[in-house]
């Protein structure tokens, strides 16, 4: 006998009514933790068990139409797109994206629109994403720019021609996505150049003695200072894992995740059991995918 609330019974109901189940899963009834977990798998369930659906009259909105007519074989591509869109949403918290009031940023309007598009079918999902390419930009892009997290913009998914769903979008869509991101990419590059200049200027003021440098490292106040001091230590003591961990933490605090990951990997190459490096690298890699 299958219990009413058992996973088997829940799965049976989900397979019988996939769209209704999908709507329930993101309706807020579940906890946030469970929503994040389910968000990554329910798109595949919906798309693999339901035919492609348009609006109730069989048509799509006039103001946004895809040049690509989707077929059954496109379900997996759309499912991959949905998984990546939900991954982007899930990353808002770990990346520290904030709203105007300084609270964790919650793109609720975007999430509702995406949920509704999924319920309408594959074509509606593609058209929903396309709409964001051609509507006036919101201040959300500036938030992503400030956090060096433009990979959390849906445009970053469309701009990449190597994605498994790239064929769902046109070359014009990809160019529009790149044009939308271009000024923010330029701003990030300029900010990083300024950061490097400040770090170099700070390093020019540091003493040469490793002992003095280690004393400064233990009392570094800012992330920039920590990077400057520990880079200088590693020039003189390349195997100093304490300096490597501190360098990685400094990079991580500034959102320079690839550099942070490299620093923690250097630690683990010397000491594979270093608990700090293992923990911080796992955190960085989750944020980098």
C-alpha cells in the first residue's frame, strides 16, 4: 500500500498533473530550501511529460515572436535553459546581490513571469527570455555589475553560442544580449584596473622583510591590503600556505572568484588536507558552477 504522502505517491501525482504540480512547487508553499532544490529538477519533469503548449487559442503574443518554431526534440534544450535560469536566481543570495534597501535581492516579478511562461510551454519560455533583451534595462544590471556577477543576467546565457540551447535564439538575439552587457563589462574591467593600480601602489610601500610582512598580514584591515601584503609575502616565500589562504579570502571578499579559486588550489597542491582551503574552494566553486 502506498502511503498518501510518500515520495512514490507524490511522483505519481506529479506525472499525472505535471503543470499543476510545477505551479505548486514554486507557489511558496514549500520552504525556500526545498524550492531551490526542486527548482533544478521540476523543469525536466514538466518538459518531458507535456506537449508544447501555446496560449489557449493556440497563438503566441504578437509583440514577441521567436523565429524558431520549437519541436519535440527541443524539450531538452528548453529544460537546460530553465535549469540555468533557476541556477542564476539561486545564486543571487550567495553572490551577495542586494536591493536598494540593502536586503538580499529577490527578483520576484521575474520569477513569477518565468513560472507562468513554463506553464504555457516551451515556446513561451523562449519568448519570455527574448522579451528581456528588448525591453528597457532595469537597475538590476547595475547590481550585477557591482557584484561582478553579469553571468547571472539572462543575457549571458543567450550571448554564449556554445550553450545547448543556443539554436533557440537568433544571431540578432545574441548580438542584442552582448550589446546589453557591453557597458557593464567595460565598467567591471575599469574597476578591476583601478583595483590593480591601488594594490600595486600599496605593495610599493611594503617592507621587504618577510617577518614584518607576516605581522602586517595578520592585522590587514581591508581586502585590498590583505591581497597586497600576501602577494608580497608569496614573492618571498612561495610555499606559505597561510599567505595563500589569506590571499584567497581577500580575492573572494572582492568577488574575484577565479583568482580566489586559484589561490585555494595552490594551498591544496601543497597540503591536500588543509581544511580552510577545502572549505573555501568548495564555496567558490559553487558560486562559479
